[in-house]
C-alpha cells in the first residue's frame, strides 16, 4: 500500500492539480457590462479560526450594495503557493451569502501571477464561474520583470515572466487576472475603484473581516 509522506507528497499532488486547473482559466472578458464588483477577504489569528467577509460595490457610485460575513474554520495549513486550498472555500461560501449577486470579484490574493498560474483568485473564479481579479502586496516565488508601458495614454508598470505579461503593479498592489476577465479590464476596475490606495471593494471587505473578527475575539475572551 502506498503511503503519503506529509506534507511533501501532498504539496506535489496539489501543485500538479494547479497546473491542470490553470488550463481552464479564461484570460479574456466574457462579460462586457459590469455593474457591481464584490471584494472578498479572510481575517484570522494564528490558529484555524477565521472570518470571511464579502462586500459588493456599485461601480458607478462606489456605494456599498450588500455585505456579508461568516465565521469559518481553515483546516488546510498555510503553505506558500497553495493558499487557494486554505482560503478559497471560505471565500466562496461568503460570496454566496450576497443575495443581490455581483458581476465580478476582487480577491485578496494572486490570480495567474503565481508559480503555476493558478493562485487564490483563479481558484475562487473557477469555483464560482465569474470574472475574478486578484490583488496581492508581494510577489510569489519566480523571476519577474517590471516594465513601464503606456496603456490608454497612461504610464503603468506591467509584470513580465519571460516575454509574457502576467500582471500589473498599481498603488502598491500586484494585480493579475483570476478568471474570465482581461488584464486591461482588471486594470480599469482597479483604477476606477481606487479612491484610496486599496480598491474600495477589497478595502471594505478587509475592514469588515478584521472588525468582525475582533468583535468575536472580544466576546469570547473579554
């Protein structure tokens, strides 16, 4: 009988799965008229207890349309490059709590800007089958080149892996396609929702997750 040696064999199996699922990611726009974008984030302590939060934003007014949160348990450990297996299920569950729905999702995590082109945002996008974009504050492992490029009359930094464009660097965030959206559209959404440094859907989701988690901890231990 074959016995898995944890965590090494598990890492190899899940990495192979990411390579296969990456082929299913669509890197083009499938929806032209986006009206609402949901931001989703997970806040947690050093153990498995966490709060997942989602906030949908009207793209024209940047007003909050709806918000939801839920307590979750993160059973999979944190392993660099495999964050999707730790947080994707929690994010999907709270997104489904948004009764009004949403047209696209902004995820706190990488999309295709990932060693196997299948980060957390891509995993969430594939699970919910909606346009998804990922934002992260740091790069994962790999060799990347940032290059200034003029796009729609604006000078922005694109992220290259070899000769392939896999993301952009905006306002301190690395942006990449998650699923069913083009990088050009993802950049436009981030620019149009960035009243502050963090785009509004993600900013609101992060605040909701963090504050809710603090309140839960306070009720439990104070």
